[in-house]
């Protein structure tokens, strides 16, 4: 094997000046040791607060929704329509059907009209049916079905839900089959499914994770520590979200992300810190030194990782949509709570336990010293990658690009009742309305026309409005345009069309409707589900570049401060793009194209909701950086000691390979259990994250990153002289060298090409 290349002054670790005193992380480790009992007591009080007050978040979050873009044309249209005509969003849609009777039957009519008339006005403000309007759109093509649209009392989603709860048992018509859908029942079902999936996943995940952690650590005591941090992270994030509800709206879906990240990151950080502490117990003279060294090394890594993940998730707050902003709130709160729990509470717990961290062991090897550098399976893998970097890198890149290719033909769609199981009543009603009734009865393209004065009594305005409706009726794809209401200076026009409301064809029709000139002197606004999706896509497209810029710049800066290199941050970003592209491609292939739909238990509709990939990007970019920081921290640590780039890569992979793959496995278990949710886009989020985790923790971090670093050589650590000096003064260092009493591990034998 070749000898390591002589390092020049630019890359020599001797030129990376070390702080003159122990780092802030080491000092904190010693403080945590001395104040360990107080910290544990405070943590218990925080856990009690989270269990008592934080868990009330389930009653305070907003119902499903939050996907529409505020301040868009479709939102302005909806606001004007509500002001002029009242809400007509179809709060509750009741489908009445009979296999024998038709709507022409007096018995059918009597059953429906008497049921609707008996509804208390205090809960049901108004309703519309075939018999109250005379409109044939309320009757199915077969004549055996009809529906009624009920507007619930209440100014907020919660108030309307309360009104619905009071009347939902009174909606059944005698002698007819009754099925209930609409906005309120759909949101209620989604909320129930979300809460149920969280409860089920938490109940299953803790015992499964405990068993896996027991196998990984070989000690019950050590296995419980990451779970304790994960549990504290969940309760703490629930408390933070509950606090946020006092000031802003929080989506119910943020609870899923909070629970997944809280448990997953808590276990990741706990696994990393506990593993390092057990190593340091064999190297240090005292428990205090072991805690201090653990926090100085693994604690620093957790801090860099946590801040990076939090900043990436904070980028979701740039979007105006409530769904994404809520995910940003929940994600940042969860990551920060997990990070603080790992850096404050876990060192105190380790200080209390000391060598007893290995107690209640299931195998004798637990108390043996760690495998020496330069040996072990991970080192042999690294040796192979170092000898043949091109042979590993090229096929992996080709595979990742191939997996990502289906994303090139992604079709964007919206979120409606089809995200529910096929047997759910709101979905059954929605599908019946779309297939059995003429023209899009609950999803028309709607145009609101606002004149400078009242329409009635003005022949010119009335004529202009009539001409406008005629022009709309001739828009390609529009099957009918009907003036459905005039109130003062506002008129409403409903347009029917053949394609589904979330299809590209429907969006094209909506765009053509918007291009039609408004009547002279008037302003026209186009709304409805189709227009709302078009506005959502526009809003996301405008914000996404700023999100990407913020994520890249923040990641680049943090990684430079952590590792003193301009090359490594760029390499990490490129690696993330490759793994995330593969994730998006697999998700498109499964959930849009319908592959594996029977196995996974969902009904594909040929589209992908655009907010979900944005959320997946933020979460998985952060988690990928998590693993990158874990790996590079150990490589940097070894490089600072030996100055050998190739040997440092091998040593870093040896020390972190097991930790990263174990952490990914545990997180896959957590996400997999949440992916059992019957809500399709929650399932899609989970499957996508699992794919990304498996690819990232195996092909990318264990093989591709080491191969690329081997090819780059000492250039991995390059930075201009001015930035090297800046890093020496202000970088996030571990400390000034091995802690007192440490037994320095021997430098690994150089690994190179033959």
C-alpha cells in the first residue's frame, strides 16, 4: 500500500489552530456532571408539564386543511363570495339514495324534506336540496340519488364542528340510505385517523425500539436512555406546540411530524451520545472526564446536527400555507427540544449512572473495550472503498439518478376526501358526486364579478354581465356557465367542466377562464378547487427558490464552522440532492403511477399533492445532514490527529458506520409504524422517508461519501487562508486535544490504493 502523501501547509492539521482552553462543550459536560441531580429533577418536572398540559394540544390544533395560498386570487374570490352570498363550501353534504324509489316518488321527497326541515336552525343555518332549489344538478343520472348541502353555524372550523356534532345523528332519512360527506365530516375523519395513527404508532414503537436498542447496546439500562430522550422530546414538543396555539394556528398534521421527529431524533442523538460515553469510560480516568469528553465530541456533533436540521425545517415558515408553516413550527420545536434534552438531560443521566450504564446486560461483551481502529467489518468495508473509489461511486450515482427519473413526469394534484380509505363515508360521497351527478356539483370553477355599483337597475351592467357569462360559456372545456347569484354590486357565475378538479386539464380550463375579459368597469376573480390548486402551485413555486437558497446557505455556513472546509459542505449538498431525487422518483412511481398500491393499501389518483414533496425535502435534507455530520465529525477528529485523509476516512467510517445504520434502522421502524396511517399523504410521506433513509444511510453515507472523499484527497479540507484563520478563531471546535487522563487510540494503518 502507498504511504500517505506529505501534507502541505494548506491542509496540515497543525495549521488548524486549537483553542487555548477547553471548549464550551467540555465545560458544559463538567457542569452537567456536577449538577446532575438538579438537572434530572428539572427534566422530570418538564416531563410532567408536557404530560399534563402539552398533551392538550390534540384538542387545540386546527382541523385538516391549510393547503390553500392566502392572498391569492382564489382566496379573494372565496372571501367576496362569502361576504355577498354567505358560505357555500359544502360544510356537510348528505347523500340520500334508494335502490327502488326515485326522487320523483312522494315517499322519497317526504323523507328528505321532513328530515332537513327538522334540523335545528341554531346548528344548521341553511340547506339546499333538489326540492328547495328545483335544480336538476341535485339529482343523479339514474334518479335514485340526491344530495343536500347544509351550512353549519359557526365562524370557525371548531364552532362548525361543534354544530355538526349536535346534528349528525339527525341526518338519516327514514327508508333511505344516508351517507354523510362534505368539508366538516371529512376534516373530522382525517383528525380521527391522525390521532388514532399516532396513538397506535406510539404504542407499538416503544416496545419494538426497546428490543432493538437492547440488541444494539446489549444492556437494558443503556437501551432505555435514547427512548427516554425520545419520549422527553415528544412531550416537550407537544408543550411547545401547545404554547404556539396561543398565538397562531397549528395544523393537526404537525402532530405526526412532531411525534416522528421527536422519537426518531431523540433516539439518534441518544444512540450517538451513549455509544461515545461507553467508549470514553474505557479511555478516561473518571466518570466526569468521560462525560466531559463525550459532550466535547459527540455533544458538539449533536449541536451542529440539531441546529442544521432546525434551520432546514425553519425554512418551511417562509411559505404562506398554514400546512407547511405548522410543520415548520412543529419541526423546529421538536428538533430543539430533542437537542437540548440530549445535551442537558442525557449527560446528567450518564453522570448519575457512570459505569452502571452497562448494567442489566444481555451479553458479556458489553464491558469490553471498543474495537481498535484499523480492524472490524466497517474498517474492511472502508478499505475496499478506499482501494476502488471509482468502482463504487459511478454505479451508485447511476442507480440514484435512475431511481429519481420518474419524478420528471410528476403531475400535481390537490388534497380532498380521496386521501381517506375507500370505505370512509366522506370519500364515498365525494366519489358518488363526481361520477353519478351531472357537471361538477361540489367543485365548479366559480367566477365572482364585482362592479363599481349595484347591478340591478343598471341596464349597462346587466348587459355586460350577460355578455361575460356568454364568453365564459364558450371557453374551451367549459360545459356550461350559469349565473347563480346577484347581490348588490357582486355577481357569481358557476362553470361546469368534464375533467376532475385537480387534473392538469382542469387547471388549463381555469387559466383560460381567467383570461376572459371582465365586463367593462368590473373586476373578475376566479376561484374554486381548481383555481385554488393553481394558486397553490404558483405560491409554492415563488417561495421554493428562497427556501432552497436559505437551506443551502445556512447548511454551507454551519458545516464550514464545524469542519473548516469549503469543499465538504458543497459535497454534502450534492449528496443530499442525489438521495432526495431518488426519494422523489420512487414516491412518484408508487403513489402517482400506482405501483404497489395494493400492497400499501391506497387508491392512486394519478397526482401528487405539491406540499408533500416540499415537506419531505425539508425533513429528509435535515436528517441527511444529521448523518453527514455524524460521519464527518469522526473523520475530522481522526484527521486532526493523523493528518492522513485516507486513514481518517476509514477510521471515521469504522467508528460511525454501526451508529448511522443503527440510527437509520430505528428511525425506519418509527416511520414505518406511522406509515400504517390510512391517510394517503401521511402514508406517502412515511414511505418516501423510509426510502430516503435506507438509501442515505447505506449507499450514500457508507459508500458514496467515502469514495468521493477518497478521490478528492486532501482537497476535502481546502479553504482560503483567510477563512482558515477565521475557522481557527471562531469555528465550532471540540477542545484543545485529548482530555486529561485519556488514552489516545493508535493511528490507523494508512489505507490506499495498491
